C-alpha cells in the first residue's frame, strides 16, 4: 500500500512539473476569421512576436501547495501590432505562480496579421477562446471555474476590457464543446490600458490598427469600452502612471468612472511616475514597482475569498 501511495505521489509530482508550462493551440480545427493560409510569424530582437496566425495559450500552473484555485488569462500589449509577450506575458505568469495563481499567456492573432478576414474581431475572439479553454480545463488544471480573470497591458488592456464588456455565457449552437462555455471573466486586471477608441485621449496607433483608417462611428463606440460597461461587468483593478505619455491615464479613469456609475467594484491606482510599458517594474524605490503587491492584496480581498 505504501508503494502504491508513493508511486501515486511521484506520478502526481511529475505530471505537475510537466504541466508547469504547456503550450496549446487555441483552435484545433477551423480558425475563425482566418483565410486558412498559415505563414510564418515574426520574432523581433526584443523577443516580441507579430504576424501571429495560429494562436496559442501557454499555461503556467503553480505548485499544488501554493495553489489558490485562481487563474489569470494574460494579454500582452503592443499597440495591436506586436505582442510584448515576454515582459508583459511570460514574466507575469511566473510571478502569478509565486502567489499561487495560474498564469495563462495568450498569443492571440493581431489585426495586422496577414491572413485575417475581420481585423476588429480576431483578437477578441482569440481572447474569449482563452477564457473558455481555461474554464473547460479547470478541473484538470486545479482551477476554480469561478475564479478565472483576465489581465491586459496597454493595447492588451483594451483587449482584456473588451472581453470583460463583450462576453457571452456560451454558444450552445456551436459544434465545438469548448464554445459552449462562458467567456465572461470573473475579474479584470488592467495595466496602463487603452480603453477608448472615440475620445481625444485615445491611443491613435491602436485605434488605426484595430479599426482601420476610417472606422465608422458605430465601430468606434462599440470598441470604446468605457461606453460598454454594465452592471454585469466584472470587478476590476486598474494600474496606471500619471506620466504615461503613450496611453494617457484618462483611459483608466474613464473606465473606473463607468464601473462606479454601474455599481461595479473597482480600484484605481495612479502612480506618480513609471511612464508606459513598465511590466513588473523598472527601478527600485519608485512607487509604481508596488503594483504587484497592490494586485495581490486586491485579489485576496476580491478573488481568493470567493
């Protein structure tokens, strides 16, 4: 009996170690909004990726002794042109593992990828699929299906807030069982996010890449996520630096005010300095480096208690 228990324990440890980092295709059959032609993706000298055509998630699971049951689907930024997938993706997932949270890094297609049939819908569809896949596999991955959030950085923050304001509870008519699962995140973590597509403080590059040169008024309103908040929008924490010259802090403030107006639990941290794109932090002793502690405390209050 002892040998059986020992073998079971060792097998469990091996399985957990093997699955600590696993990459999976988001779509195993037909890829939505794709021409079906799969070309080569590009990797920049900085490790960013672009021209993504076969999207994936990379799953990082925490040690079982630390696991809280929570998971965060992570959307890297990059202006809807590239994905800063290392410092706003994999590095973040590893940090989440340290606090007992599963990190699911999304390598979603971008509107600038060269095999896309609907530029405005493709990133959202991939990110929604990542939520569905995480919930679909939650039992095997040791995740509570009611503790699955989404996080996004810069344009990835726009993508995350789009998923949080444009969700469904499943598509029952789909032939794909994963699509039957809700894509509503249970909470959102938005890092220096692009939010609006219609106000004068919008990030013009993200808007152009997502909606094109001459978007309709309807498109601009649809993807201005401060205008799409309802009482069903998930609880949210927003992190921004006051001196952000890339994406004005007005984006985060507008979303926070919309959440407040609809009675949605929200927390906003605006640091004095940090600029844009700081990831886990830049310089010791500067206040924006405290954001991981702020997020962990917020999650203990909002997520872990559920």
